[in-house]
């Protein structure tokens, strides 16, 4: 009977969720048009996306992640066909062309590998060699006589190069989002882009909690670790790392104001950004001793989870589990890569938070999208275990979770879980 029930539930989920997945899941495709020895042209398409970006890089052992493409690549208009061209490539070299599409909940990724053509040679070079050799012999004496004058001119040019002034930029950034740094780094990472998508500034607040931006003043080389930053500016001619600079941050709920000073030998940048920052935690910390809540609200209701729902994400093959108290002031949301995912229920066992990387296996909980909400504040998960038992239709889930802010949550959920 239970196996029949599981099969019916699985079929219902497949029918009900197919339409929502097609509506909500961002997608990306790539159609290469031409490849030559130093460039590639393609048409890229995205759908169900709020932002999208593309990148062309030499082929490596590990493919780029969607967040890497967003922070280092070129933004494009989402939800349509866009013609792109990557230039200054090396001949006879393997590359990848990748497109990432994002919405509020997830991302889509498309990657195509290709090899540039061999370098093209001018067919007239060999036929002109003999004539060129005679001309070079006749001109050798003249060029020798001019050598001293040219050396003097070159010396003057080099002196001028030493005196080249840094480019001065004044930018009003139009877009801002978080991005994930390397697996060994921590802190809050923000990518800013101007409205023309010509410049991108990556700011790493190395001393802040993960993915959480706090109002204050930050600068490169600050004595206090929590006030230290690093900045890299991506320009049409390449990336530039700041040697000094400062960022001041103001916050009004989800609205941020960033004033930026970026200094290097090549660029002096003054920039500003006002608006929301996609991916940041926008929940405000309430002051302690809030008199609006009763003692009962602040005690048992904050820790006793009584409601549960679960939904199977068919494309990426994981469970979306939500456990909450009566008024949803305390809530645990976890994306769980379950055992025997094709079954119509969450298989009993222990599931652990994986706090790095983008590849997940059975028994893993995805830290990046999972979160713990308490005291009107939501944070991503850092570590912990969910120990799941099932007796008939009743789940018993022992919770031992620590979030990115270091808050530890221990509780036990017992009851039925609604399948959505």
C-alpha cells in the first residue's frame, strides 16, 4: 500500500511541478556562428531570467560556476537572443563559451567548448621575400645612418611613457549583486556594474560575515581586520587591482549607499551606488527587549517547530524542506539531496550541511540556498545535521544546525509533512 501511495505521489508531483519548473527555472543556450584564429561569434538566448551574463575563457579542468560568470563576465539583456563576440583569442587554443541566467531563487548555465583556428598567414609573404631582401640590402646603409636619431626619439618616447597620467573615472554604478569568492575565502563579496556594462568593480569585504554587508567605513590595508577590503576593476582593456582605496557603506533597510574611491597607477576612480544589492540578507536586526511581543512568543514559539512542507525539485533532484513554528517567526529551509530521490518521501537518514563548492551528492544539504530564520533575521547555513526518522506518515527530525552568523539551533520536529 505504501509503495502504491509513493508512486501516486511521485506522478502527481511530476504533473504539478513541470509547469512551475518551466516557468521559474532560468535557462540559457549558445549557438556558435563563426570561429576564426582570434575570435568567436555566437548567439546566446536566455529565458525566465532577471539578469544574465557571458564569459569566454581558456578551457580548464573545472568549468566556471554561474556566480563566476556573473562577477567576471559581460552582462547581457535577459530573456531574448543576443549576438556576442569574443576577441583577442590565441590561435589553435581550446576555449569555453559560457552563459549564466539568474532569477530570485536559482540559476541556469550553458557551456560550449571550442578550439580556435590556426593562425592565418599572408600568402604574398613568400613571393615578396626576394624583392624585400634586395630592398633591405639597399636600405641598410640608410637605416644605419638614421639609427642614432631614432634612438634619441625612442628615448624621448620612453620618458613620455613614464610621465603618462592615470585615467580618471567618475562612475555611477547601476547594478549590484553578491558573488561567491574562492572556496578558501570568506567575507562579503559585492559586484558593481555601470549601466553600459563597460566597467565592473568587485569589492571583497574580507572581515565581514559571509554575504552580510554592515554599514561603516572600509579601506585597503586597514589595521582592523573587520574594516579591510580588496578591490578589482574590470575595464574594456583588462583587470586592475587597487593599490589603495576606501568604501563607505550606508544602509536603510534593503537600500544601500556605497561611496567608492579606487586608486591604482593606471586608474583613479570615484564611484557611487544607491539601491538594493541582489543576494544580500535584507532582514534587519531588531533591538533586544522588544516590548511588542509577549514572553510566550519569545520563548517556546521561537524554538518549537510544528509545521512542515516538502517539495521535490525534479530538474536538479533535491528536496525543498521547510519547517516552522506556528507564526513562522522561526523557520528552517533546507535543500536536501536525498537518498533514493525518486521515492515519494524523504528517506530516513542523516543529512549534513556541505558548506563549500557547487557539486552535491546524496546526503548533502546545500548551504548556499538553505537558511535559518530567527529573531527576524535570516542567515545561510554553515554546518550541522538533520537526523530524519519516519514511522508511517510521521517524521521525527532532530535538528542541530549552525548558521553563517554562528547562531546554533537545536530542536526536534515530530509530525506529518505536507507534500507540495
